[in-house]
């Protein structure tokens, strides 16, 4: 599969994580891939936490790597969580920064392994394989990384710029063009394929699905109605988002109320007419996923 169209969007710059330990990558770290040792701490109202929750479910790690759910709205200054403070203080001497989520911790030592979501998901993928699910299949890493870049810069960052109240019309228009171009390329891919990479569900699909959730539940609120209608016109893309939302590993983790509370607690922008133009009925699709019996 050619990855040239997907690789055209430049990488997004994200804040450096505080901890970047790896499971099973460095023998000196002592972080071996063994069951019942590690724990995820996350909020599904946070896009990074939602990504990890979906990946964790797809990998079937509920019994071997438990999840501690955090409140949608952080309860400490700087976006931190009081429940994570003991882990941060045990892991870094005189730590004074915010206790941010998500976190992968080591229950044996009571310390943090990593706060870097992409590497956490990659390590969980190596943690256990049942022969059915592989989020990072061999040979598809470049495709997955290209989709990650598209989502970070072409969707997330572009949507934020397009909805900035303090930006001029030309800046907002240029950002909307980037967003629509990115959605258009993904639309063409998904008009012909069920999934983004090699016809199978991978981490690329988790990344895109979470970005589409954010686009419709958060970024849409700061766009005008005409822009939202243009975004909604990518029918194959939103049909794909709807299909994934109906799967238990995706839909059961949708905390729409939590996402709204987190957004209103953090956002200082102005609401625009697009807030009234919902693209998908996420609540219905999440309910459909909850009705699917567990196996």
C-alpha cells in the first residue's frame, strides 16, 4: 500500500512527557512484560485516555493490566489529578509539576513507567497476543505513523486554528482548508477500504476515530455552521466513525458528558453557530455498542 498521500502532513509538536519508560524494551529498566504488574490510570474524557482505553479493550488486557478511571475534569491546578500525585512524587524526587494523566504505573514498585501515550499503546500491543488482535502489525508502522501525523496536525491542530476567536478570517480560512484537505484524503481512502491500513483494524483507526470524536464533540462548537456542513459532507468518513462507535471496544468508552464537562472547564473560546449542527448521534451509537453482549 502506498503511503505517500498520508505522509504529506507534517508532524505535530507535542509537549515532552515527563516519564518515558518502556515495557520489555530495555532490560536495565526491569520493566518486564508480565501480567498483573502494570496499571493504566486514565480519563476517557481526555482524547489520549480514550485512545488507550480503546486499545486496551481491543487487546483484551482487562484481566492482566487493570484500568483506574479518573474524573473527567482534573481536580488540581495545571490539569493534574490528586489521585496521581503519590505516583508522581514516588517516581521523581521533589516533583512539583502537575500530576497529569494518562499514566502507566508499575504496581510492584508503586512508580510511574510512562506518561507517553503512543509508546504506552505500542508496549501494550507487545504485552500479549492472542493471535487475533495486533494494533501495530509488522510492515504497517509507516502507515500508522502517517495517520498519527494527519490526525495531530491536519485534524486536531487545524480544527483548533479554524475555531480560534482571536484569529483573523484569513488564518481561520487557511486552517479550515487544511482540515478539509485532510478529511478529503481520508474520505477517499475509506470510500474504498473498510480500515486505514491493509484492510485490518489497527492503531491508525483508533487514532482517527478519537480525532473524529473530538472534531464533532469539541472543535465543532467553535466553527460556523457552513464549515460544519462541509465537514459533515465526508460521508464515508463519518459512516466509518459510526461503524466503529457501534463496536463495544469503542462505543462503551464514550463519555459524552465527561467530554463536554472537560471542554467547558478548559476552553475559553467563543461558541459559534456550528455548535448546533451535530454530525453524528454519538449517544445512540454508544448505546448500540452497550447492547452487544460480551463474549
